[in-house]
C-alpha cells in the first residue's frame, strides 16, 4: 500500500521575502516582487502519493513562482485566482482561471503573478503517465510523451479533470481518502486517464477511436476477480491487465456483454458486502461511515443514497436491526 505524505508551509509577516523547501515535498518557491506589508501571507499545502503530487499555493502579494526542472515528471500548473505570466522553454504564456501550462521535462517553469493569487501545481511521474496511456491503447507509445504546452480547462474534459484535482486535494487529509487504497487507487487512475483525454498529444485520436469487442470470456475473468477479491484496490488498468486486453477493449466488452461498466459492477458487489457487514454488526461494533470507507465509498452520503436505492432503507436502519427497518 502506498501511504500519502502531506506537507505545508504557512508564513506570515513582512520579514519573509522568499519561501522554499528543499526536500522535494514542496514543489514551488515564491520570490516576492516587493517588500510586503503587515498583511502578508504565503501558504502552501499538498501531498505526495507515489507517482502523483498535488499542491496549492496562495499568496497575498505578487511573486515570481518557480517550478524546478525535473527529468522524470510532467508538471501541470493552473491558477484558480489571479492572472499569471508563465515562461517555459523561452515561451511566454498568459494564464488565468480556466487555463493551464504544462511543463514537459526537463525545463524549469517560472510564473510571475499579481497580488492575491492561488495556483494548483500537479506533478505526474512521466513513466506512470506513459504506462497509463499504454494501458489504454494496448501498444507502446513514444517516451517521453510529447504534450502540448497549454491545457484548456474550459473544455468538458478539462473541466472534469480540474474538478477531480480539486476533489482529491480537498480530501487529502491524514486519515482521509488517500489513505484508503480502495478509494485512492481508482482516483489516481482517473486523474491520469482524465489528463490524457484533456491534453493534446499524438495519441488523442487513438484514445477516441472505436475498439473491437471480444467474447464474454474477457468479462467473465473480471467478474470472477471482483467477486472473489472485492477488497482489492481495482482500477480499470488492473482489470484490463488481468484480462489481457487494453482498457478500451475491456470497457467495450463489458458494455456489450454486461451492459454496465466494470467499476459500477464493482461498486454493486462492494455495496452487497457492506450490506452483509451492517446486518452482522451491532451499532457499538461499527458505524455506517466506517463500513462505507472499508468498502471503497469515499462519501457516506453517496453510500447512503446508493444503499437506499438498492435496499429501500438507510444503512443506519440496517445497522440498528429489524425493528428500525
């Protein structure tokens, strides 16, 4: 299991003019453009989990933000507040909310900001992203993967990806969703897949191209694995690898032979196991929230909605016993 590492720096006061952490936990450094006043604040929070890190940096004063060069990662930076001018590989790129700059290794990115800015910086291990693309396509891709220097977050794919980044970041707390592999592994898989579908690269058309559908045996393998090992942190890439096909073929096979996506089927199996757990335990032995988390449901409210739709009562009623049903 990969355990997330959390980091943060919080600085106040006009005597501080530069912020940086040297242990590679905090990605950015900020050099202020002028002497700050008494209201100065600079905050960085984020996490590292295996091949992925996400940080959010914000500052009351204009700064020159540096994202160091890294030969092993793609870095996607997008402001959520304020305008910025990014310089990458000698090119000036104007940024504002709804747009992102992509730093392809190995070149440093420098962003000059106005006052009161906020920016997300997402770092993705290059090999992990390229592996994810090969799992989607089923054939080798060029390494390093050439990607566009900018990303439009106003498209449907861009909005979905940036919203997922924010969701993962806000859930990244000790004891939260990133510590549960049943939740964290599919989320990370979705972040990689969403990025590959949002950004321009030579294989975008191949990702969207029709794929063949194989016989039902491919689906049966997945069904057997899910039924036998529902506690495994399944992802689409892992299910496809188990079946010996790429992700696109796997999805088409499930659509044709089952009429449901693999992860939705997995959710149904886990929901049934959660139902059994609630029936077998007394209120003092477990909670609805603990049961939901144990079976890979990140939000207890979502778990309760799914549960009520399937069983006609709330999970708490099952836990309290037949008298409350």
